[in-house]
C-alpha cells in the first residue's frame, strides 16, 4: 500500500493535492488504528478534572512545573488504557510532568514502576515517588472512595497538604519524610 501511495503522490501536480492526499491517508490511518472512543460526551462541554485545575493553580503558586501521579493507574486495570489518555489531555491545562502516560508503548521499567506506585503507601512506593520527583498525587473520582480516604489520611498524618476538591477528588502535595 505504501508503494501505491507513493505512486499516487508522485503523479499529483499541485502541492494542495499532495496535502489533501496526506490528510486523507492520515485520517484513514487514525480511524483504523484507534479501536475505542475517547471518554468524552459530545453533548456536554469538556472540562479538565478538579485535580488538573488544582495543579495549574499550584504551579502558579510555587512558580515552577511539578510532577504529578494520577490515580487510579488505568494500565493496571484496562488492557487498552484509554482513560490514561484523559490524564494526558487534561495535562494540557498546566503542562506539568505526568508519571502516567498513554502511547501504547512502555519503557522497560514503566510497568514495574506502575505496580510499585500502585502499592502506595508501601515504603517501596514512597521511595519511588521520591526517586521520580513526584510533587502532587491526584486521587481521581474513579479511584474507589475507600482508597481515596485511606491515602488522604495516610498523607495527612505524615505532614502532606491534602486538598479535598470537587466531585470527591483529592490532591496530595507529596511530603513524606
């Protein structure tokens, strides 16, 4: 199919025709490779999560970009973690560094790091948070309420700032010594 595409491309005389062909091929490629829909409802306006709105304001407050871990970590519970894509889209509000990613490819240690981080408040997970330079842990509404409460209480008892946000979401400014 690439040879056929090259054959067509070279025979187009005008640059606008080549651009149109490239756009059409890219659109077809995206339709073919993207097996699921992003979790957005066209009937309601898009709004970044309360955690991401907090991160935007927090960065302004401290004057630097931060690193964020979003929980739950969907790549542990979904075979094709499209919900992680939501974290990436929401991150365009603040452009902070995010530990969670969505690309379909994972660095060699990504899955192991994810398993370790999911075990917070285990000491190994706390060490990994420090190693990665995580500043904020976002506990989203999709994280079971009991788990959000457990983690909020743990971090609050150890001196971290814990902010209750709308929709039951929580932002933890990570400080555990």
